[in-house]
C-alpha cells in the first residue's frame, strides 16, 4: 500500500513498512519508549487507539510513526491516518499482532498506535485570565493519578496543568492511557518550585493551595473575581511550607470518617468542579 500526501504536503510518496519480527531495530526503538530515558532523548511518546490518533492529528500534534496491525489494513480511517502521517514526513508501519502486543505490552492490543512529539508550554507564556483555572501539581508521583487528573482538568474546562518539582512523566504509557486522550487537549507546563513561585509573583491570579490543615472551607471561597491557580500536594507529603506560604488561601475539603485524606485525583476533581461551578452548565460542552 502507498499513500499520496495531501495537497500542500511534502512531495513524496510514503511506503508502508511491514514488520513481523520483534528484533527489528525500529520495533526495538519503539519498545524502548517504555523507558523515560528514551522518551526524554527522543522527546516523543506513544498513544494507543485509532480515535486518539485521529483526535491528536486533528488538534495539530506532530506524528512521527503510525503503527497498525494487519487486521486494521484497508480501514478508511486507518488509511486517512496513514496518509496524514506520510504527508507530515512520518513513518507508517504495518505490524503483526505479536509485534503490536509487544510494543503496547498488552495481550489484546489496540489495532492502531501513534508516536508523537512531546509538547510543553513554556511557563513564561502562561498569563491566566479571568474565568481561567490553572492546576498546579506539586511533585505528583503516581502515573494513574496524573492521567486521571489531566482527564478531569479537561472535563472541568481547566486551561492547563503545571507540573511543579520532580513529577512523574505525563508522557509515560500508563499516564497517557489514564488521560483517555485528554493529554492532547490540555496544555502542560513544568517548573521547579522556585520557577513556579517567581511565575506566581508575576500573575494576578489567586493561588489557592489545598492543605489538610487549611483554615478555609473550599466551599466558602469566591472563585469569580480573579483567575485561579489551584495547587495540589504530593500524595505522601502534601505541599511544602514554601509553597503553602505563597498561597492566597489554604483550602480544605471537610471530611468525616476515618480516612486521613482524599486521594489526590479525587481531591483535585472536587476542587476543580467547585472552582469552576459558576462557569459550567449542561450546555458548556462545545
Ligand atoms: N499526608 C499528606 C498531607 O499531610 O498533606 C496527604 C496528602 S493527600 C493524599 C494529597 C493531596 O490531596 C493533598 O496535598 C491535597 O492537595 C489534596 N487533599 C486530599 N484530601 C484533602 C482535603 N480533605 N482537603 C484539602 N486537600 C486535600
């Protein structure tokens, strides 16, 4: 099979490479994307599923490699994705199911996966405006939590997520899976603690930090007058003193029962939907 690039694309015809061997060097490279070191070096990551790949292309993400299993060959949507991959200079691979399973580390793998360029928004380019809610996550460690939070931020209409300090990789397979595609929709930025504190000084956003010892009930805060940056703490240790001191408010979600605290992703969902309650209606879904 070959794909003609769309009009305006590079003037070359891309050939599909068929691969059935697990020891093929291209497959070895793709498998190495399960390692953060290799993702960092190549600044790429993998996302699984035809819908995700098509959504990512629609949103303008750069695809490096499209991989599909033999069973997907000839499906119009797969051919469309392949043509777009070729048009942007990427590689198209048709692989056996065994190879697809090895790449995605699944027994029943999706029929399509894509390798995309990673993308971070520079912190300095973020200027929160009224009606915007940004989420800042201090040293989030659990990939499932981070993916769930990115998905929740997307659903709540947050403007983006700032990863503060040493966090788990948003582009790991586990996190990307948990985002259910929202990794392509939610801008991500990263910052050290100092960079985040300096950035905060330069914005007129209200920094609302969540804290188990917070004096303010999160439901009593007025989230309307200013843009909001919601700061959530590390799963084990919460937020450090330096960040807590910089907060305009320390908010707490009242609890009953024996649990010490809420799971980070659950607490984030509660806070985000409260902070954006005045902005969300059943019609806000565009
Ligand atoms: N042992 C940690 C501590 O003392 O902060 C618990 C951290 S908790 C599992 C992770 C994060 O979820 C917290 O830093 C906070 O951002 C948020 N969180 C969980 N329960 C909360 C609550 N009841 N009120 C406010 N934030 C909460």
